[in-house]
C-alpha cells in the first residue's frame, strides 16, 4: 500500500512511519507542516528509504492537499496531524480550533474529492483513519470518590460506546473532529475508521509533555512540578505499541468502526514522576552532595496549583482491539518507561535540537487570576 500519514514528523506520527518502513513493505508519504513539535530528526532512520517521501504542507491548505493526493495517489490516509497539548490549548485555543477542526474538515474534503475519482478495487480499498484521544470522553470516577459500599466494585473504563464529554479546548476540538469524520461516512460514504488512544510515552517525545519534561528537568537539577496532589490517573501506552495497533486498525479494521487503544497501565501522575526518579537514580545518579538522601531525584519534586478543568482519571477498555484485531501491548509501564529514560539519556543531542528556543520547558496553561 501507499499510506499518507499527516503529522508524520510528530511524536506518534514518526513512530507510525518508522514502524511501516521498518516492518512492512508499504510506502509512506509524510505530510507535515513542521510546527514546533514536528521534527524530521525523528525520522533519520527512514529518510534514505525509497519507500518514504516528505511533503511540507499545512492540512488547512486545500490546494496543497489536492496536489499531494493527486500526485502520490495514496491508498490510505492516517490522520495524526493535530495540536495536542492541553496546557497550550488553555492559553491559546484558537490554533486548536484551526488545526484540529478546520484542518480535519479540509483534509476530509480533499480526501473525498480524491476518493470520488477512484474506481474498482482502488475505491474499495481506500480508508481514512482518524487518530484521536481518550480525552474526548471527559473523565472517569476516581478511586478517592468510591463509597465504602462500592469498594469491591471495579471502576468503569472508557469503551467505544462511552458518551463524549470533553473538558478542555484541546479535547473539545478533538471531539469535534471525531464527529466530522463520522459525519463524512454517514453523509458521503467516505470509508472512515476512528481510534481513540490513552496517554502515549516513549522516544522522540517533545519535552512539553509530562514524562520527557520530568526526565530532562531532573537531569538538569530543575524543579519537577506536579499539578495539585498529583493524584490524577492516566492509562499509559508505549508509543511503539500504539504504532503497531494503528497499523493493525488501518489494514484489518472495519469501515465505520471505532477502536479504543490503551496500555492497561493506570498510574497517578505522582507515581509516574516518582518512578522516573527511581530509575534515574539507578541509571544516572546525581553527584554526591551531603547525605545520599539529598542526591535523590525525588527531592526535586514540587507541587504547584492545578490547571483549570483538569480531568481526574482516564482509563481505556481495549477489549475490542484484543478480541477483533488480536492486538495487545507488548510493554508494561515499567519496561516501557525504562526504555524511554534510557533513550533520552542516549539522545540528549536530539532533545537540544528539537527545542528551537521558543519553549524553555516553562509551565504552560496558567490563567491570570481574573480569568480563573
């Protein structure tokens, strides 16, 4: 197949492209605007392949999209291009509306125009795979909220039937894009598939997100800020497991279906940060300063004011992926996190290169008092 991947220079998109080039015989067209979080250094291992091509294009540009479709003639679209950081969406929602909603609409129309020109098996084969987030579902009950009479009951998980209840400008924009994609199937018969994933982590992650931010701050002896008590729970999915899942869906999934992809790893934010500190104590111990306790990375942890509208718990039921597509994550949180930390220790040059100076790992998403 020839697969068009939007946002292919980003964190998840680059993992998908590396997987396709390294583990399949398919070709890839990487379509990316190259914003602050997109970097072609994440694709160095595949740049020399004759099955890889790159187009620097904004998904909001209909004319350029049309040119890409009719030049490359893709069999499949995997749509990952998106603004994705909740904190940025709080202080600058306009970009999220433009990219995630208007951009998805523009891409859908370009794909539909192209699809309508196809005939026979090419038309039957075509897929538009929209990659989304579990954050569209809002949040789930938290263990702290359980009554004594309910302690024996399992807490609910997000399923493919969970109603949407987004909390942030980011998740609302992704929910909107999900609805658009499904409407293009219902109204125009465009063959779409939707996936919603839990929190990804792994190599090549831009250091505004929790895990790479904590790793790099810790190595530099900077504060490790945790929102509120750090009791927010997330389900963590290793990015290479996600890439395998996405390829499974686009090649074996059914048109019109939604698939939830999770890592079966519920952890509080505080647990995540403390585990990073423990692994760093082993792999890159700090210089001895006084007592050994003072050299522990965990002494850098501080608690800061929580962000507005912070969801308390996300957790995905990935039974459908397991039963229908025979997919399960290969990494546990512990094995995946150790691999991730070792990768950052071995690739500090990449970390320095992707930070262009516009972002210095400062806290984002803080509202002024009168706004809050």
